[in-house]
C-alpha cells in the first residue's frame, strides 16, 4: 500500500460520481454508440463494447438503457456521427488540463472549451503542450465502508491490481489501463462497493494553488467542463491546500 496518496483528486472524483449520476449515461452512451458502429453490437466479438457495458453497469446504469442505446447504434435509422477530440491547456497559475471530447459538432465543442478556459483564468494550448506530464493508469475507486484492509490486500493481488491507497472514505486502486473495468467487476462481485472503474491520466507533478480566487476559478473550470455533455473526461494536476 502507498503511504500518502500519490494522487490528490480522490475526493473530487467521488464527489463528481455522486453529483453527476444524471449525466453519466449520456457520456457512456456516446462511447457505446461509437463502439457499436466501429466494432459491432455483439459484446462477445467486441471486447471494447464488453468493457463499456461493464463500465455502465458499475455506474448503476439499468440494463434496459444499455440495450436501448446498443440497438439504436446498430439500427438503420438516422445516425449521429460522434468525433473524438482532445484539447490541452492551462488553468490558473499554469495548472495542466486535458479535455477528452466526443461530439457531433466539433466547432461548437471547440468554441465551448476555449470559452471555458478564457472565462476561468486559463488558456487553451496546442496538442502535446501538457500531455507529457501525465501517465495513463487504470483506477478503481471503492467506497471505504467496513473494509477489511488485510482482505482487500489479498483480493487486489488475486485480481491483478498494482497498488492501492486508503484515503478516509474511499479506496483508490491502481491497475493496468486495460484491466480497470474487469478488476472493478471482480471487486463488485466480491462484495465491494465500486464507485468507478476507468482509465485515468495521472500527473507526474502537481501545481498547488493557495489563493482562494485561483482555487475558485479552477474548480469552476473543472465543474463547467465536466457538466458539458460533449466532454467525456477531464484530467488535471491541480492541488490545493484543501486536499
């Protein structure tokens, strides 16, 4: 087990999961639609779809909703083509931010993202300007309710996870990127409460903000980005003295 958390965004991620249930399936649904159109509607022959279905279920998306979006994507009706784009930029005081989007209107999304950065004290940069600061990892977050740490340590070794860290009311487990969903499913089946299981971009360094105005602007930037339906994921190296 790690000592002090190597990552400083556990509580924020938990809060995002708790507060955005209504938007989660909109985002996962878009991923499923693209996946079905690229690789087919049979999860037995489309491993990415199988992982997305597991991801949806881990986020408590009803099976009927999952089936409906798969059928819609596989049907012959009017199709909406979603395009993936990545934006990189800086928040207040040079905080590094990566924004992954999936959109049916690139110009609209690009304009929205640029506006958010400008509005909250940052600026949009060029591709590659901050991504070198991050490493992709798989991250599974558990609710830390009556967890037996010795049993947890045994289980994560058995399921193939790399490391874990307990931080107050959550447990963060590090995996290989491709293993996050399957390990999350195994832990859920073992009786743990899985809050999320997905890939994440972990920063090598953090920018700590101490000025209350900078912290407020940074949080508003992240909240506004995450609230946009076109935005799939937001990664950053923001740390405050509140963490």
